[in-house]
């Protein structure tokens, strides 16, 4: 299968961007555009997987959903770390950080 041409890619972005942002807002609210943009980057890297551009819709929705869930997992982990270490004072060691 072939890679998408630039024109095919732009047509897909024009067609699906808004609806994918709306779809992603269910999970990640204000980060929906970031999730969709990351998903479009995955589209560029893996466009040979889904065949002709007409078959991209199910793949894109699945990637946006998975990317949103991954973002939530990362943010929850970061939040737990912040809570765990919030009571401790962390000093920077200039000799280590250069």
C-alpha cells in the first residue's frame, strides 16, 4: 500500500479535524486538539496500514480514542507523583544540572 500524498492528507484533515476534536473532548476536554494533532501525526507515520484514503475514518477514530486514553493515563500518573512529593522540598543540585 502507498503513503498518502500531501493533497490526500490535507483533504483528510479538512474532512475530519473538527469532528475528531469534538469526539476527543469526551475524554480529554481542553487537550482534545493536542490529541487530534498527535493522531494526525500517527496518520502520517502509518498511512500505509489502512489503504485508500476512503478507509481512514475507522482507523482515525480508534487512534484518537487510544491517544486520548494514553494521555489520561500519563496525566493521572503525573498527578499522583505530584501529590506524593508535594510535601517534600526538592533542592536542585547545580553540580548535577548543567
